[in-house]
C-alpha cells in the first residue's frame, strides 16, 4: 500500500469516527503534504509529544474540517504518533531490497542482485539489455515529472528541475512547493544531501503561511486559516449566476504575507497544481499582479477604497503587511471583495470571510435595482 494512501485512509477513518458529518473531499494534496511533513517529524528518533505543536495542527485542520477542534488533543496525539510509526514500518518494508533479508542464498543469486543494482544506477544513455521493465517505467515517470515542471515553470532549465525532483524524492507536489519558495536558486549538485534535511520544515512553514492570516490583538497572535475552498466558491458563484451579466474579476497581490510570489505567467499553473490544486481552472478572468495598498497602489483600488469604507477594524500583524504607509482604508488581506454595479460604481465592500450567501443576496438586490 502506498504511503500516501495509508495517510489518507487513516486520517479519513479517524475524522469520520469523530466528526461523522465531515466533508472528506477537502483532504487535497496541500493538506496531505502538510500532514506528511508533520508525520515525518514525529517519526524522527528524537520526537516526543512535547515537540508536537498539537494546537497549531488542530487549528490548521479545523480550517478544513469544522468540528476537528472538538476532538481531544490526547486522542489526536495518539493517532498521529501511531500513524507515524505505521509509516516507518511501511517505508522499511518497501525499501527492503530483494534477497537482502536472507543470508543463506547462493552466490550466483547474490551476484545477480549486484548486477541488477549496478544496471539500475547506470545513466539512461547506457541502458543494459535485459533491464527490468519497472526500472524503465521509474525513469520514464521521473522524466514525465521533469517535463511537467518545465511546462509549469518555463524559465527554469531541465537540469534544475531534475535536481528539484531529486530533492523532493519524486513527489511532484513537494517539488512545486520547493520551486514556489525559491529553493531552486540554492540548489547545487554537490549540496543536495545538505539541502534535503532542511526542506520538510520549509515546506510545512510554506503551507501554513499560504493558508493562514495572523492578527495581532493585544499582543496575542490569533491564527485564522484560510480554506483553499475560496476559489471553488468563486467558481460556484459564476455557475450560479451564469444566466446574468455578473462576473468575478480577480487581481492577485503579493502584499499579504508574500503568499503570491509567482510570476504572472505562472499564476494559472499555480492554481491548477498547487493552490487550490486538483487541476483547478478558474471560470473568471484573472489579471496580472498589482499592488492594492501603499505608495504604488493601483488607481482602481484607490477608487474602490475611497468609495467603500473599511469593514474590518483590525489592521493585522504589521510584520506580514508589505506596504507603506498603512492606512485605515487599506485592504486587510487576500479575498477581500468589492461589489460593483454595471455602471462601474462600487456598491459594497466585504471582509475576506464574509459569507457567500450574503454576497449573493446583495448581488440579487443590485441586479433588481439596475433592472
């Protein structure tokens, strides 16, 4: 059984037993990558319950599974450590080479194993007759992954993409996260072994950063995970109002925790493979990145903010707000929305977590007023 399937099935069973009504379809590549990184840490020799930040884990999971926070922390710890142990056992079984566990095999078989190992490590242009089909398939799969990465990030070379995929141990999602974090710039063939042990924590931090907002209220940081379902909700809204002239206009911005570092030509691929992933395709126009606050803010957002007052009195953690000067009218975070009528006049402003049913009601009201 593949390690990913063990993680998915075990987590799904645990959630279903404690939150029977939970929507398990939210367990996508991103959240599973995050959970995998946590399990890797828990499976290390020096891991202990004291080192497991269960509160942060619960907050992250609660953003995807409402009701997860009601599960006992002790129960969650037991489940995670048990799953980490199972993964270690499964990984050890998968990595045991043929004949290695039996010492009384004939010398001819040992020599055959040696030849197979040598053949599997030779370059592709020196393939040996009689090579196993599984080895060929493995190399083909790697090359397919490399080609896909180059297609997603055309500014990178084949050699760099091979290095990234090597560091990610063939995990394509893992490789994409590395590229998004700019780690490819640090890669060097001679330092791959030094680079890899550091990547798990970086990937974990990256996933947390991409889906969390930190407010600073009386010097107490409160984490508010942003579910990746926002893009799917916008698509659903487009479907629901397809009979009308309504449309969503999306303007990516990298001023909020620097969560959108990708270049304009990479935006659609990031949506498709990373955030929200799962081959997502937006049903609405997405423009090039702009700045919505500060000295270089786009005139469109100057107009929108002047026309509609702010709706959230909390400015947020200033260390994660990348613009100056800060103003009370500033857009607070990603997915803050403005409703504009057919004449281009702003009608209403919404905080990032405004319920979509309220937005739909306002759209209907505006359409009725405008005939």
